């Protein structure tokens, strides 16, 4: 019952946020500022995680394709695995850890300092000025960061195959996008948009409902990270099933 109640509260919080986000005034400058801060916090850590996975996929894939004599397919294996699952998932996890925890901590601190109440007294809706820009920023920044991270994973995979393992450069490059479909590209965009929205919603909810002083802020940041990751990784199964059904 506690779990269902919590889901209801998060859903109600999300509905309120979307309602106020659709109404003027719109704080575009604050939204862009939050997007820039999110990219600054998350881009390097995400690349640092995804790029080595490109090399690992290449090494593991090379051992398999050599068994069947289809070395030319190595590039396609690398790109498809990154586009479909690995890059969106790793990007979401790192953004939850970096940007999600920050959003929860900032909103929690503002709430404890009664800054949100001060905004309400000045006739500034906290949902419009504090929550909506962070939610929109995380939702839009996630696919952008994922695209850059995925490119870095492909680049490091290419380097590992061609420069370290001596795979034929022409064969690897010629088949790099041989099995990539349009559904793989927009499927990754859809996934990261959903992941970013979940991270933003859960983080803003726990930050806006924090209690208990500094300890409460820390707990809110931790809960935001853990529960948003669990949420979007669980939803990822249904998204993958739906995307594969539409593509196939």
C-alpha cells in the first residue's frame, strides 16, 4: 500500500507540473540554464562510462565473430548494441546519479530554507519557476547527451578493433551501419526522452517533499537516484518490446 500511495503522489505531482508548465509565464532562460548545467555536470561522466563499453563490446564481439568467420559484422554489432540498449541505459544511470541527485538536493535545500514559500509570497509559482524548468531540461538533455556518448562509444570501438586488434579498416567501416534501421535511431531517442522525464519527475518530487533537515536532503537525493533508475530500467523492457514490435 505504501508503494501504491507513493506512485499516486508522484503521478499527482507530475500532473501538477505538466499543468503549470503548459501555462504562462514560461521561464525559458531558466530552462536553458538548467539544460546547460545538466550538460556540464553529465557529459564528461557519461562519455567516460560509455566510451570504454564500446571497446569492451568490440573485444567480446570479436571473439564471437571469429568463431563463425563473419568478422565484417563486428561494426554492426557494436553500433546496434550501443544504439538500442547500452548507451541509453548507461546515459540514464549516470544522469540520475549526477543531475537527478543535484536537482533533488537543490529543491530540498530551497524547501528547508523556505525559499519556495518566499516565491509563492511573491506570486511566483514554484512549479513553474523551479520544477518545470528542471523537468524539461532533464527530459531534453538526456537524448542530446546520449547521442554524443553513443558516438564516443562507436569511436572507441573502432579504435579497439582497427588499431589494437588489426581488423580490416575497410570491412569494419563498410558494415558499420549495415544492420542499423531507422527504428534503432528514433528508438534510442524515445527511450532517452522517457528516461530523462522519469529522472526529472522523481528527482523533483523527492526534492520538493523533503523533510528532516540536512539528513532529509541527503535521503531525498539518494531516493531520487535509486528509485528513478529502478523505474526507468523497469519501463525499458516495455519500451523495447513496443519498439521491436513496431519495427518488426
